[in-house]
C-alpha cells in the first residue's frame, strides 16, 4: 500500500479524506470482510452502511458499497444516522456494519468504524484487517442499495422508550445544540417523548467539527449565552457521529463526559464499571460500584475489558460515550447490550437520575467527590514528535524531574501515555491522540484554580517542547 495518513486510532481507521476516498476505502473494506471470513466471525449476507454529514462521506459510502458488492454481499444504506444506531440495527440482523465518519476531528479528515455481527471490532481485528490489506485495485461499478435509514432510527429510538418513566422530563426546557451532528433530530425527538420542551439551536448545513471534550473551543462559546437567552434548564449535544455526548447545566457549566458516564452507570444500577485511565479518579471514591476496571484510551480496550467484568456492567470513556454490557436492566426490564459508544443514552440517564431525585444536574455533580478535572490539546503535532516527547519524559529521569520541578513527582503510570501524580496529590496526564495529530493533556486538581493553573502550565510545557 502507498504510504499515506490512514491508520487505526482509538476508534476506527482515520486519516485525510483525500487519502481514504477511492481505492483505499475499497481495499480496507475488502480486507475487513476477508478478515471476518477467515477469523470465523462471518458478516451475514448484508453489510450495513451509514455516514456523518462531512462533504466526503457520501463518496466514501459509495466506495464501501462497491467493495461489498465485489465481495458478494449486499450493501444496505442507513443514511446519516448515529454510529450506535447503525451498530444496533446491524447487530439485530446478525450482520457487519461500517460507519463512515471522522467523528470530532477536522472536516478534511474522515474514517471508517468497523463492526462485526457481534459489535465493535477489537485491536486483534484491526491487526487482521491490516494483514489482509491488498493494493490490488477494485474496479468501479454502479451499485443500488436498499434504504433502511428509517428502520434503523426507529429501532434506536425504541431502545429508549422504557429508559425513563412517562413524562419524566416534564417541566424541563432543554436546548439541543444541533450543529452538524447526525444525532440532532434524534435528541430533539427522544427528549420531547420523555416530556421535555426542546429548542433546537445552532444548526449548520456544512460540517462543523465539534470536540465535546474541548470546552474551550470557539465553536462551543455561544452555549452559555443560550442558557440565559433561551431560559434553558439544560443544553445538550453530541459530536458529529452521535457517540460522544455534551451537557451544559442550568448554571452554564459543562459537565465532563466521565461524570456523565458515572451518573449513567449509577442510574442503570451497574455492579461493574469499565473506563480508561483518563476518567476522573472520583469513580472509585464514590463507592457506588463493586468493581472498577481501568483501561487504555480507546473503545476497543473498554469493550474487551467489559467482557471480563462481573455484571451488570457499564463502560464509558472520558468523553462520555457509554457502552452497555450484560445484565443491565431498567425498572425490571432488560436493556440489551450495545458494545459501542452512545451519546443519547448517557444524556437521558443523567437527566433522568436528576429528575428521579427531584434535583438539578448541578446538585448531583456537586455531591460527587470529584477532583476538578480539565483537558486541552496541542493541535497539528505529528505523532512522531509527541512520541519523542513522551519517550524522553519516560526514560530521562533528570529531564522529567526538571520539567516537574514546580510540582514534584509522587508517582508515574504509563498505561496510556504518561500520568504523573504530583506531591500535592494532583494529576497531569500527557498522551498522543490516536485519532488526530495532536497531544492531549488532562489534569486533576484540588480546586478549579489549581486545575486551571496545572493545565496552563502543562500546555505551556508541551508548547515549548513541541513547537
């Protein structure tokens, strides 16, 4: 294969859209289907496809369909729907699926998320796809696909029908930051069905990359003003492909994704929680869960660890994308497992928990033994430069001690990137993004001021050594 920007990251294959369109998309899809066949997973007779609203996504869908048809299977178009809706629909049919999305990364990039009949693929599957990858060209052909977008959306919405009691959100005025998320209409629908009054805001026709973890990004700046101007109790949103949630409380404060995941796991009565090392350390301190398993960053790691957990099990990432494992039920009704990130579920569960207790989201969050957590990212940093910086911090003790001289180092963990605990008990975590050329930084501090100071300091360190 010709060298290009495409690689597997924390969730699927990602790279520049121009590198993915055409033969590359066809070849990766062929390799995916060949790997499913040789590994005994099967793909069913159909492969379900969906996309986000990026300008490049429809052309890549067409390339995927060509490869599927050449492989002797039937491609089915599910349109522009959330990734978890596609996964749910394909799993119900016992078939494979492919989501064309770059999620939250810039609009000039795109990607493929692969699903076998049992759900999201593993890191071993990614290696199998790469092993099966061939540079052999795949000829173009006209493909007509069945359209099951409506069926897939209906199945997904029905999943939430009994999640909340009837009218549970009555009296709440909830804004939905629509932007270009494929979840925007679904969010308006399911919240209204639960009794909320909903107001759509900020819809765009062109694709806008929204990182639901990057609260300081300019694209999120209007949200606090909407809380006031629209007299909202809450404001919600999701990223481009609808698997990462965003929630702002009635005070105009963002609720971190890992806090949403924690509240969701509590609402669902989880016995075990699986989450990456970047999620807040409060999860253990709450005492809500009998088992907390920490993983590397990336949905495949969470899914793999959930299979080993003691049920009922809920997984979530620091971005709030939430996975349902085995044994989960709501009001005595089983909630079917869905081992892929979902944005709608944690929003409904967190808001439902607040309604159940007759309290605000802000009050629920205030009760948690949270370290004050913040995150930021240094963009346009090649992976090789991030790796060199992290390797030097890991291997050169004198360099690390000099860098951390203002804070001291109590301990270091290297499950994913480098996580430093300071002598004061605060945390600074550097890791290279698996999805984009950027270095991510996460901090926890004993107060908002300490956390902000740590984040400013850490980003300054990263900038000084990587720019």
